[in-house]
C-alpha cells in the first residue's frame, strides 16, 4: 500500500473537518493516522492558515509514514506505566524490548495524547561535563527535602558518578551526620569501596571551622572528600538531576500518608531506576545497572541484534571486592567496603582541626566530639 500524499490545501480541509467532527473521525475519513491530523492542526495554529498554505514543498516527499496499532499500543502502554518518561526514554525502553519505533513517531503519539514537553532550557554558564572513568571511583551525595502533609522529611541519596547507579539512600524525619555516615557505610558494604566523594558544603558534610565527624569518618575510610563550589549546583549535576527526577516522577505524583508509605514507594522507584529505566545520560539505551555491573557492551550488542534485554541486570550484585590506589600510591584491598590488607600498615591522617592525627586503618564511625563546637 503506497503512502498517502496531500497538498497543503487538502491538509487544511482535513484540519477544518477535524474541528467539526473530531480529530480521530476526520483521520479515518482521510485514511491517515490521527497523530498526523493532530500535527497538521498544531502547525496551522502555530503559523496561521495563510503561512501554512504558502508552505508548498518543492519536491515530492516520501509520504506520510503510517503508525501501526502495535506501535501505538507499545508507546502508550510504556508511557502509562512510566508517566515521567519522555519520547527519548520511551524509544530507548522499547529498543531494550527488541521493538523499534522512531523517536519522531513516539513524539507524535505522545503529543496527540496530551504529552507536553517540560520546556526546560539551559541558561547562563554551561556546566563543564565530567565523568568518572570506572565504577566506585567517585560518588555524589545530596539531600532532598520535601513534605509529607506538614511533616518535613529528608531523602539522602548516594550515587555512583560513572554509572548513575544509586548505591544507597535513606528517608528520615531529621538529618544528621550519623545518618549520612550510615548511608555511605551501607552503600560500600553492599557494592564496594568508594575512592572519592563529592558533596556540597551543607553542615552535615562540611564544617567551616574544622573537620566534622563526617569528614573525619571519610579520612579514616581513606575516601577523598571533594566539595562543590559555593552557589554552583552544576558541580553536583548528576545527583541534582536525580533529585529532580524523583520529585517529578514520584514525590509530586503520589500523596503519601506516612513516612513508611513514602519509603516503600522510594524503594520501588530506586529499583526501577537502577535496573529498568534507560538513562539518557548513558546514551539512551543503558540502565545504570548495565553500566555499573560492567554489562554495557554486552547489552548494546544484544540490542543491535534485536534481543530483548529488559531483564539483563536482574539479580546481579556487583563484586564487593576491590583494590584502591590512593593519592599517595598506597594500595588497599577491600572486602565488603572494609580494608583487608594495607601496604605500609598505619598511615597519617589529620587531627581534629589541623587534620594530622595518627590512626590505624580500621574504619569506624567517630562518635566523640573534637575540640571545635561544630565537631
């Protein structure tokens, strides 16, 4: 069956009929998909009838690409199951299911069914992109505040910079240094030793007067601590983007009755984000788990062969054994995030304020206070 060709005048007639009898009925009479009529209507409204009529093509095009019922159903089912997805993410999710639908087709179907792009535009200085070269080389950590009715709660998130994989999280009614230490400890116990951690200068992460207990904990664990520039959230771009995503896709979509309700929903969302959701920052087809667990090349090869990879990372746990080389060239072997053998035995860290006290390599939360009031 040949693809239909319409001139601009015929398109206008169809658009005007759609105003009288409805888009879907007009599309049936014209023999085109309703998304095509919707697209013409949008163009006429945007540029005006005269400009639309004047826009005659100078050559014969390929005609109107037909959208099958299967394609439409796949797109709409994926969107309804994941209302926070945009056209690119839906296209990528379908590719992971061995179903190929163009991003333009996805966009047309979504727009005709009420989708509106967020309209976010980049302004000001463009942030410089950086990315760790391997899993666990760099983590990013931040705290998202929101309300459950009138109760303010705090969501602590720790992600792997290389893969965007959520290593650990916690939802609390009050934030504290102990809470952020616990999130780091649980992440490393499950997935392995972090080499460096990037945070902002919030009071739980940083003290202007001296090292607080969180900073001293990182020193004991031999994790380099890097701070984002003041008033420059782009430095923490990956975890900030994650904050926006969890807000728009979960927190602003559901009404939680209790902290436990919210915690259960976040747990489900994190699992979906890590293992199911294709990430645009990873090329559009990979999930954070694909990259974190070292399966990126295999998954991409299978996608290219038309193999369904939606369960590729299910049940996979990252090896909890890793070898870390610090800035001084000291090698440390870690098991479940804890050092097993260290070259050179003891090392010199820092004192309470000058950061230069001797301690052994056994990691632990430092509960005692230092000499400064903030420690």
